[in-house]
């Protein structure tokens, strides 16, 4: 074998060396991500169940689960509730509140930032179920909020029954705002102070600096954070289930709650997996929307 041939073989092997390092990651992705999605997709076309005749024999039912899903009024209610919860707690709540907190902490001394940051982070590091129990105790009929209202002479309010969607939105805002705060803190610290100082010299007000300099400068971070928070909020289950269980009625039944009820309460796993693919599709659509927005920016 000539030296030229040996050299070409060596270069060819070297060009594929990076693939060997990626094999463990690829294997993990195939086993724990791709395979479950394909299995879920297959089960969505079956009558898979935990009890009854369907549990004895798995049958292919075609698009029956999807036809049933799009004729089920509870699915439409769940989609609507999911969008309300998503917009209220993620797009508006966590995004706006996290940005405001990060903006107020900018240029503050280290002690102030540590104290406020620790208080906000307390909600984020708290496990979801513990957070739900804390907020349930706060909004409950004999909870902290009603105790405060009684102290100032206002009659008690059944928050979890009167405005259940508002309670879970506020709970999720308290639980997840810290993530947005940390992201925006890092972004705001990178905004050049020279530009802001030059704007002040030119007579710009704080609002003008905010909307014409600061926000445009970190627009990519805003879109990226919105995408991450949206996808995270889309799958929230334990917080809602522990606080309201999807009720009263279906007033707080989001797609994850409805999927769980169909799959593990009614034992209709085939129908539940079809609903899970609807949730996956919604996440993909929102992700593509944010990615396209970032490319346009």
C-alpha cells in the first residue's frame, strides 16, 4: 500500500472521529427520547387500556382516537385553558415580572441584589408539589390571604372556586419568575453603559432609554427566554393537579391534566397518548414561531 493511500485512509478515519464521541449521546437520545415518541405515536392508533376488554388484546383502531378527540368538547376547553394559563403565567407573568425585577436590580449594590435575588429564587428552587401546597394554603378558604382580608374587615373569598384559573396562574408566576429574572439580569449587565450615558447626555428619559436602547439590545434574549418559559409552562402538571385537580369542573383542566385523567384515571391509554401528541404538536408550533421570530430579528 502506497504512502498516499495510507494517508488518505488515515484522514478519512480522522474525519469521522467526532462521531465516536457523539455515539453515547445519540444512544441516549434514541432510547429516552426518539423511541418513547415513536411508541407514543404507535399507541395513539390503538385501543390500549389498563382495564376491560381492550386491556386483554391490543387492537389497531386507526384514527378513531383522533376523531374522538376533535369531537370531545373537553378537549377544546382544555386547549383554551392551556392557552390562558400559558399567556397569563409565562408570556405575561414570568416574562414581564422577571424583566421588571432584573431591571430594578440593575446598578444596585451587591448586598441588595443578593437579598432580593434569594427571595425570588426561593420560589424557583422549591419543588413543584411543595410550591402547590404552599399556594393552596395561601389561597384556601382558611388560608393566609383570607386571614389578611378578615383582619382588615373584608369577608372571605373562596379563591380556588371563584377564580381558580387566576390562582394557578399566580402560583406558577411565583414558582417560575426567578428563571426569567436570572436570564434578564445577565442580559442587562451586558448592555453597554456608555450608550445609556450618551443617551442621558442627549436628554433621553428613562423610558426612552428602556424602549429605544435596552429592549432592542436584548431582543434576542427576550425571544429565547420566552420560548424556554413557554415550553416549560406548557408541561406544568403537578402544580395544577395539587391545587385544583383541574376543577372546579373543567375550569382549570389543561391538556396535561386532561391527558392524565384519560390515561390513568379512566385507564384509556390509547386516547391519552393521542392527547399527548396534540400537546407535543402545540409545543412544536410555538417553538417554530419563536425560532422564526428570532430569525426575522
